[in-house]
C-alpha cells in the first residue's frame, strides 16, 4: 500500500471522526426528548461509474421502560434513466443489514452501483418499528 493511499485513508477517517464529534456536540447541546429515535444524518458520496457510498447515523435516547430500540431500516432509492424514474432500492438492499438494535448510537454504511446510464434522483432512509414509521430522512444529492 502506497503512502498516498494511506494518507487518503487517514483523511477519510479523520473526516468521519470530525462528523461524529459534531453530532455528539449537537446532541449534548440539545438533549431532546427521551425515548426518541432519530436519523441524525444520511451522507451520500458518489464515485466512478455510478458507484455510491452511504453512511447513516441513528441516535436513540432510552427511557425507564425502553432501554434500546428494535426495528428495521428501509432504503428507498430512485434513479432516472432514459427519462423514466425507476425504483432501484433492491441494489442497496442486496447485502445491507436491515434489522436494527440501537442502544444509543448506530452507524450503518454500505454502497451500491446504479445501472449504466442512470442518474440518482433520491436516497431516503426510513426506520420502522413494526408497522409504525418512527423516523425518516432524505439524503442531500
């Protein structure tokens, strides 16, 4: 592994740590309500040849009765190709862990590749507990 590759990896890790620190500082300054699950951030970065990497940060504030949150993630991904909007969520789901157990914080990362000629229109994360939608957030594209 070259020194340049190591330096780039360290820069990415440093960026992720800074992002986490900003999140924790914000949560400390605004404790919010107990028992709430939130999608704190959804980051999406694009690479070459229609490749995308996503990073989702969830937070949960326990209550006396509820010490952790159990539910599932849902990813909704829309692309546009040849003038048509297509739901390509299955590309993200192939290998993504959908079950959740959040005690305080949870980060989920993954990637997907869009079909050739497709352009990403939207990337949304939803968190369900049973049939109840608990939180959702749309990524900035």
